[in-house]
C-alpha cells in the first residue's frame, strides 16, 4: 500500500487521468463531427497537466 504514496506513481497517475479525461471530451467532439477530436484533446490535456506538474514542482 505504500506504493500509492510514491511521488512518481502519483505524477504518472495524474498524467494518465488527464489524458483519459481529455480523450473523453475529444471522443464526444468526434461523435458530433467537430474539428478537434480525440487525439487533439488527449494531447492538449496531457501537455497541460505536464506543465502544471512542472510548475508546482518548481515553486
């Protein structure tokens, strides 16, 4: 159970969660035939989460 408190595991979990949630938004947009879709939203969410984690770790 102590592996849950490992900072690297928490960061990986946050990045995966951001990608999945962004992918869900993108999937909904693809379903409605909009411009940006699954890959776009998943990558933007992943990048946003990555930069927020870096910003929080620096300061």
